[in-house]
């Protein structure tokens, strides 16, 4: 990577360009090769990873100097990542691969079904929640805790948690077994470009969001 690492850091205090926090003397720092910015090493490496992972380039947004070019190498495995005319085109002819692919898709179907049942349960409890919130601030908070606890003890919650974990483990094993990367999994429609979209559908995130308290 075309960057200069500085474990001692500059004497003068300044802010990290990426997180805007003060660069302390004991912090590990990274200087952009172009000289435009000094950032925390963790911030710089994280930005580089995210930019390259999304198929872009890690560059200075002030002078546009490119430090690392994206593309060509898969960011998970380091292997060549050619979507349909490479590894996937070959694997699609493999009986074991197709069987494993079907198994993962069955897991996804189970997760989808469990998620639908879970959302049905959430909607039922949400009606009770709306009624309870008209009483007082204290009763609202109490209702919020009790409602989340009721759902967490429900069979629907346990089922969606189990299905989600099973699906995630299945996908991870599938990727590792066939040395598939992010772009390969996107071609198979198991990955989304925006990772937060997966997290927003996790059971605990749904409970946090659906039963949040809003006072206008």
C-alpha cells in the first residue's frame, strides 16, 4: 500500500481527517503519501478496506492521488474474482456445488418463512404497545421492556434467531468451501452492496426500531 506509517506521530496536535478526533501523541498514525492528511492508522486502513471492498479506489479526496486501485482481486480471499465466466461458470456444472447451493437456498427459504412469522408476531404486539403508550412516560418505558421480553420469549423469535444463525453459518461455509468472494456471492444473490440492509432485518434490530419511543 502506498502509504507511510508513523508509529510515533507528529509533535503538533491536529485532528484525524477521517474521524475528526484529535491525533494524540501516543496514537498510531498514517500519513497520506501525497502529504495532504495525517489520520489514525485504524481509520486509514478501514477507509482503504471499505473503498476497495466496494470496487472503488483508495485515494486522497483533496488532491485525488490514488494510493490503491480496486478491482481484479477479490477482497475476501485474494483470489481472482470473475463473476459468471470464471469460477461460477465452472462450479455451476459441479453436482456437489449445485447440491450445496440448493441447501443454502433452502436455508434462506426457511429464514424468510420464519421472518414472516416473526413480523406477524411483532405486528400483533405492536397494537398493544400503541395503546399502552398513551398512559404516561413511565408506563411507556415499562411497556417497551415487557413487550420486547414477551417477543424474545416467543417461539417465533426463537425460530427466526435459529433460522438466521443457521443461514449465516451455511453461507459462511459455502463461501469458504468454494473460495467465493464478495462479487461471486453477489452474482448468486447472497450479498448486497449495502451491508447495513442485512443488519436492519436482524430480530434484535427490528425490536429496537419497531418499539422505539418517539415523543413529539
